[in-house]
């Protein structure tokens, strides 16, 4: 076997890229939990044990849910899937894996690439924090300048894609009510109950989604109202490609 020959069982560049991304994403999420626990004065050892137990439990639950979806939902992750099980996030993740691993970043972001303009993000990533820091130094008594966080402003919206704003706007008002209105007026109450309320919201949504899915959607019962119909409008109902292939062209 030659030195440059790829082994027959090599998984492919898009698989390796995906695995690296998943590892990095879970590591960042793990560190984020530890940092949040530090803010609310939870000892790191207890936080770590909670993460380990939750990881073990979720491994079995997520595997069971995945098997149920793949084996029990017809046409899952396709436009013909019932109950909206079209998997937009998974399709976006898979597409990104193929683009990064198979096509490669050079053809995408290199010279004459389709997304070369995005490289301006590198100098902007350096300039924006410096600009905000300069504004804060120039106006030290202005409270609003201390509320500007470039990382949250730039990266926070990434968690919204690829869904429309109807999925995320309700949480914006709740976040403002908690962190801006309640915290400034009832800081003691906020400190004691804010993060417990956040966990209660997440738990309630999960329980409600499970009950609604099996009680209504799985049985084919769907109330006809704006909240159910808006998510199927626009590019979520039908793909809106940026470019279309001409006759004889292929991708």
C-alpha cells in the first residue's frame, strides 16, 4: 500500500469534520453549564456530577426517541413527513458537514468562492469588541454601554437558524421581562427564583410537547389557528433556493 493511499475504511472528510464539530460543540456546552453554575454559586463537583448523570440518562432516552422516529414516522426528514417532521436543523447540519468536509472551505471561502465576502468577519471580530470597549471607556457613566456584549449579539442569533422568528420571539420578551424589568426592580426575588423559573420553563415545554404530540399530532388532530399555520409559511413551507441550476448544470 502506498504512503498516500487512503485506507478503504476511511470514513470520509465530511464524517471527520462532523465528528470534530460535535465534540467541540458538546465541550462548549459543557463549559457553559459550569460557568453558569459558577455564577449562581453551585459547587463545580456537584455540577459535574449532575452533568454526568444527565448525560448517561439522556443517552438512552435520545437513542430510544431516535429509534422511534426513524422506525415509526413515515417519510421522516423529508418534505412528505407528517406532523412537520421535516428535520430542518438536521438537514442544515448535514449540508454543512458535506460543504465543509467534501467540498472544502477553500472552494467556499477562498478566492472567487461563493462566500468569500464572509471573510470580512475576521477583521470585524477584532474591531467590534475594540469599538465597544472604546465606547465604554468614553462614556463610563452610561449604563446602557455596559449592557453591550458582542459575543452574545453576534453568536446568539446562530441558535435561531434555520427557523423563522415565530419560534424565538416569545423567548425574547420573557428574557427582557426577567433580566431588564424584574432584575432592576426586585433583585432579591430575581436572584432567588430566576434560574429556577428558567429550568421550570424548559421542563414545562418538554412535558407539554410530549403530551401534545402523542395526544393530538400523532392522532392526526391539529387545531386550525395562526400559531400552527405560520410555521409552514414562507421558506419553511417551500424551499427558497438562492440560485437555480441551468440546463445541463449539476451540483
